[in-house]
């Protein structure tokens, strides 16, 4: 490794923890949530302050070293770790400070959804985040951010009030509606192309501490009727209600009936975050529909429902992704979904429809860099497996499923769900905002220093 001596010298100067390949902590430091990637950086700089981030950026720029930025490391494309370069690891920067009177939170760039939720819920507050507690706030918020609260309060980016960000030049700047407005616009949906966000300021809302959780699991042969009902139900659903339609394998545990263990099911997984009595009434038609082999509606702590997918997404498994936006759920789309999900290839494989609508669709297309405001659903195709010899069949299934859905899709894709082999879809992720993003990139990162991402090439 040509840079070995340079990295060793930097390690003696760096005020944070610098982990080199010979160190005992190296393998743990380079590991991602997604076990499909096995990369070997020349060093990992674990930063505890913006000043340490600046030092790492300056070192990498001055020595022409590739940089990857790691927050939560919950990364489908493997961009959080690079070979032979420097990983700037923000995970030690996870402080969350809540102002309960102003209903805002200052959240450092390495915090996870779980850390953010836990602190905000002490005051009965929350904002839109993802639906697994180990997701990093940084990557989530920069790409868009969606979850149970999206329809009620908008996406994560719609609740960002300001960011502190280290630029490619090693400067720490603030961006908000009145300072560096072009940068503020770009980081809300444009990913990690423009710098390293060391802190976010979020708007918070009154949520919880309990919400209503609803789940229903149907025999696979009922999938057509289930999705047809789902389509009509979501057209009229209130903003407080977010219901996902899942295809997954029935876990071999109680309370699932033994005769369904390991079989594919079509399921509703829903959260109502508003008034509980109103929520029960609005969930009633879901509760009485069809013949599920297991269903329940119950109050649940918001922090608990935010962790409900954690067990199905453990660190170290192999994950691949394909995703689409849909402007409607047509009969043909339903047929294609059913045709491709009966035999899910991996033990942790899922495919699901996430509802958009509500406040997500009310935000002006030009307000943030996220361009897919008009979509009705986001389709996520996630094979998950642990045996490397099964890579081919799992990836093939996802690609074939994705191709079959293309005719029903808008052509857009959520940037946080792009895989490592989809460079040709980057412009589709940013849509009509790509050219404006490229101009902002030219201003703030003309040499494309931050390129280990779903990259926006500087204009000109």
C-alpha cells in the first residue's frame, strides 16, 4: 500500500482515533452493515469533533487520497468504506440535544435513528426518520429520508432547519434558508456530494410516547385481493396513517402458526401516529379485511415500533437492492408483484410498497433537491442472505424483478436505495434537479473530492 508511510505519519498527528490495518480494531472499523462488501481502507479516522473532520479532509485532499464517509454504515451500495483510502468515521459524533420548548433538535452527523428517537421521545417529540434503529441519520437525511411519519410531517429533509458542513476545502460552514442557501437546498436530497455534515438541526413534532401498531399476515394466494384492497384503502387514508404492503417469509417463531413458517406471506404493517381513538376507527377497515392467519392492533411505544424491523436486518448479512417509484398501483403492477414474490430467494429477502402521499406530495418540487414528490408508492426489492455462494441467484432475482416492474414505474429511484452497479440511474435519482445540483457541486466541490457516493459530476 503506497500510502502506508503517509497514513502512519498522519496517525501520529491526528487528535482523534486513527485506526491502521495493523491495529486490532481494524476489522471491526472497516465492517459495514452490508456484508456484501469487504473493503480494506488504508486508515479509518474516528472523529469526535468538526475540527477532527477538518483535519482528516485536509490530509486526504493534500495527499490525493480517496475518502469515504461513514455514519451509521447502513449502506446498500458500500460507499461508506473504500479500498486503500481514508474512511472518515463519524460514529463517535452521536450527541443529540433537544430543545423541548422550541421543538428542535441538534443531532451530530454520526447519530443513528435509535439514538435520535430515544432522546427526542423523552420529551414526547419526534421527526420523520427511517424504520430501523441502526440507520445513520446523516445518510438518511442527505438522501431524503422516509418512514412512518412521512405522510404526516414530510420527509426527513423537509424537517431539516440547518446543517453544519465541512467542505472539500476544509472549511466548516453553516447552511440554512438564509446562509449558503444553494448548499442548503442541495444537501436536502443530493446525498453526500457536497461535504460532510457534522450536525443537523431538525424540527420536531409531538408524537407518542405511544402510537398504534397494526399488522396482518395473509396467505400468499390471497395476495391479489390484498393488494387491490390496499390500493383503495391508501387512496383515502389520513396523513397520520402509514401502511406498508410487504412480501416476506413467515418467521419460524410464535405467534405465527407453524403451518405457515417459511412460506411467503403478503402483509400489512402499519402505524397510526395520531389520536388513538381516531386511529382505531381509521384502522378498522384494515382490521376487518380478509382472512389473515395472524393480525393484531395494539398501542406500542414509538421507540419500539421504530425498532421492529431491526431483527430482520441484522448487521453482516449480504444485501442487494433495486427500487422504483410508482405513480399508481395498477392491476398489471399487482400481477407483476405477485409473479415475482412467490419464491423469495434469501431467508431475509423482502419486497414492499411504501406509501408516499400526504405531506410528502404537498412540498413544492423545487423546495429541496429530492425530485419524486408526485409518486404514490416507492417499491423496495431487498434480497437478504448469508451464504456467499448464493450471491448470483439472489442478485439475479432482484434484477429480473426490477426489469419486470420498469413498465409500471415512473423511471425515478430513491438515491438511498441505489445499488453499487447502478451508475446509469444516478440522474434518474436526482431527476429534473440534476443540472442544478451539478452547478452547486461545481461551486462547492469543483474537483469532485467527495466522489465515493452516488456521484453528481461538477458541471463544466
